[in-house]
C-alpha cells in the first residue's frame, strides 16, 4: 500500500511553505471556548470526511456545500459536519483532509476520514459499492507517516514551519473516531443477520487494535462516536419501501432489525472501550452515544421544527430510481436534475445517507455538553 503514502511529503512541504486554509475554512465560532487542545486527529467515514475522498476520487459536486461554504468542500452535506461544529466550539480551525494537497493547514491536526471508509478492509471498491480503499488500518498508516514526516521536517527545517504541528503536541491532541456504519452496511449487502451479529466481535477487535496502536505512539485522549441508527436512513427506508412490511418498521418508520444490529454493535463497542480503560491506564477514553442523539432528532423531527425524517433534500429516490445529489437521470422517461430543496435547514437528510448542516448542528450541540457521553464529560474536558 505504499502508493497511498507517496503524496505525503509533497503535502507536508506545501503546508510548511506557509499554505493556509481559506478564511471560511479557518473560521472560529463566535461562542468558541478558549481551548487548551493543540490539535485534533480524526479517523472515520463520510460522517466526518472534510474532503479526503474528494481529493483522490471524483469530488462532491454542487449543490453540496451551498449553505455555508457556498461551494463543494468535499463534505457530503450542504454545509458543516459534526466535526466542524466541534472544531468551532473548541476555537479551532476546521480540519484539513490529510489527502488534500491544495492549501492544507495541519497546525491544529489532520483529518484521515474518507467517505465510504470501514473499520475492516472490504473486497469492494468505490465504483462498485462506494467503499473507500482508505479503511481504518490505512488511515492509521497514513497517521504514522504524517507524524514521522512532521517530526523529520521539524528537525531539518529551522524556518517555514507554518502549517505543521509541533512534534511534542501529538501526545496532547484529541483523537476522534466516527466509523463503523459502513461495516454494518457491507454486512447487510453480503450476510444474513445472524452472520452479521457473529461478525461484530471481529470488527470491534480491529477497532480496539487501532486505539491501542495510537496509544502506543503516544495518544492519550480519545473521543469515540458509536454508530447511528442506520435503519432510519432514507436510503434504507425509501429504497426498500415497496418490500417493507409494517411489522418490520418501528413507530418512526425505521427498519427495526437494522437498528437492532447497530445497537448490538454499539453495546459491544462500549464494552470494549470500558476494557480499554483498564488496559491503557494513562488514556482518557470518552464514548459518545451518537445513536441516541440522531434517533432523538429523527423521532422528534416535527416537534423540533424539521420536516418528516424520511424526506430528502438533495437527490431523488423512489419508484426504483436513484439519482444522487447534484446529478441527472431519467425518471419515467424524462430527464431530471437532482438539485437541492428550497430550505435545507428544515430537512434532516441531505442526500438520503448524510445529514444536513442544520441536523448536524443539532446533533453536535447535544453531544458536546457530555450528556450523552461515558463518562459524562464535555468535549472541552475530554483531553484534560
């Protein structure tokens, strides 16, 4: 897999030569905390990808990014993701994607997440089932190379260090995870439900190995999101609606057995995080219940000022036809462009898989205060 690492030195040299994020990407929230965390290193999938996959595969297209960045930013969203709101809250710039060589800034961390990423490598590709080649083990390899090259450049260069983290700050950084949803989705495509349940311990072991690896390289503070209610995604409910019997759905229209598997995954993930606390005595591991936050939003959509949770803002799905956000296709013999809805702030699902900026903001606000964390600490306390 060395071909994945060859762009790194060029990227770091670009960063060290003074390349800076644009003002919108470096914007800090007006109510940002005065934070002591020097950096965030994130590992994940499309829920937190700030441009990684778009740097190496066909990029996101308009209207992605329209609400906040006013241009596609590599995010599968009309604007900001949960990780962007966390960065704002901590008074930090938005994370540059590790794979993006166009004006990155890594002074306050790097984002290794890519759309379609899984914990375990899959025998599938992006052009087959939208599976990223940058699984968690590859993201860790990229981090190791990033850290090694950063330390090397810091030792060699007396000037021109703008945009690079200080080597001594890696151990003080916050290490975030939001990954696992695509492992379950791959299971739904290829396995029976009993087989998926039997396979979950293997996936959790790989995740635990990743945390142990980072701990061994000096990481100490971890913020770990569990997986969301995958059975509530319109991609699942709308696409399969003709074949869904009412008994298969819960009271909010979500597919029960898929959410049950997500809950079992989360239970085993939490149990493993608890064990990791005993195995890694110097680590501070915070487990964050993203599932509850997202399900609370979906189940109370109307009460919270959103449209029905099954609605999609961008793209078209129905009658056996799928047109992804920003693309065109044929529907009942007519050419149709799948643009965005008039008011994305009232819709939960951006493109049937990912959440709108408005939904992300609501979820982020709920999880950052620690009310859904174990232990019950805020994001600002997670690295202290």
